[in-house]
C-alpha cells in the first residue's frame, strides 16, 4: 500500500489568486525532477478557494521515497517564493501510511 504525502499551503483570501497562479506555474519547474524520482506513483496539486488553501498530494511506494521531496531543491526554492507572497505551509509535511483503499468497480465485459 502506498505512502500518501500531503503538503498544505494556506494564505489570506486577498493573496489566493496570486498563490494559485504560482502553484499552476510550479508544474513546469517541479514535474521533470519529481517524475524522475524513485517510487513515485502519482502527484496531484489542488486548490480550495473557499478556504484559501492549496495542496500537493502524492503517492509513493515507500516512506523513504516520499521523503525525497524534503530535500528537492526546486521545491524548497519555490516554498520560499510562496512564503514571500504571504503563504504559510503546515509543518511538518504529512506522510501517511495507507490503511485501506478502493476505487470504482469495473464490470467485466460480457
């Protein structure tokens, strides 16, 4: 079962549009390096304007794999830029051990 890594960014409502754009722009900087990391299963970035929050959620094969992001310099550099624009990060970043999972059931072809 995968490790679920969750990083939460919060900001004041008046900063949300700018932080949201920064998150969208970060894909070009982060994707090549993260995609090449050992153990990556999937990576998501999301936003919730109602609570002025954005998140990165990623799935990894092991805790060691997930913790590669702790020292990934492009992400650390972007974190400083987000903070400079008024964002705050929940710390520590959470790395959850999976308890259970499910997905949509697929019917077998007849």
